[in-house]
């Protein structure tokens, strides 16, 4: 192997030139982007309870009563009978609400806490949701 080949081999093994870190450019946009995305996912009512507008139980004024009764007896027919004159319930509606909406408020509050923490790190103390 001649000297020219050695240098070529050595040069090909050298690390690529360093690129200026984009970290400082990237971070300022993160809180705004995260807030925009999460604000579309956070559906809390005035009582900080998850509210899914397309769910008839979430949107019902009888929501708490339906949930309380469900957890007291856990019988679809009894819950549907108790509210038959107030709201049209089905087994699927009850199951979907309990599975997907009942305790999801905690996750929504965690999203708000995350946004708040990101804003504190960024140096902004206000949060809009």
C-alpha cells in the first residue's frame, strides 16, 4: 500500500465535519407546537372533567348520576331503565363512555401540567388552553 492510499483510507474514516447544533433553534418552537397539538386534545369541562363532545353521556346533564349508578350496580339494563325518560342509552354507549372517558380526565390534567412545565422551562409563566 502506498502513502496516497493510506491517507485516503485514513481520511475516509474521519468523522464528518461538525454541524452547528440546532438545539437552540429547535426548542423555542417546541412549547408552541406542543401546546397547539395538546390543546386540540384537551377536552375538559368547567369542572376539569374530561368531556368528549360526541359522547352522549359526557354531554348529558345526568353524567355524574349515570356514572355513579353504573359503579354502584354495574348492570346495563338497570342504568338504561333509570334514565330511559332522560337520555337514550345503549350497552355500547355506556361501555364506551366508561372505558374511554370516565377516568381519562387525569390524563388530560397531566397534559396541562406538561404544557405548564414546558412553559416554565421556556421562561413563560402563562398558559392558555
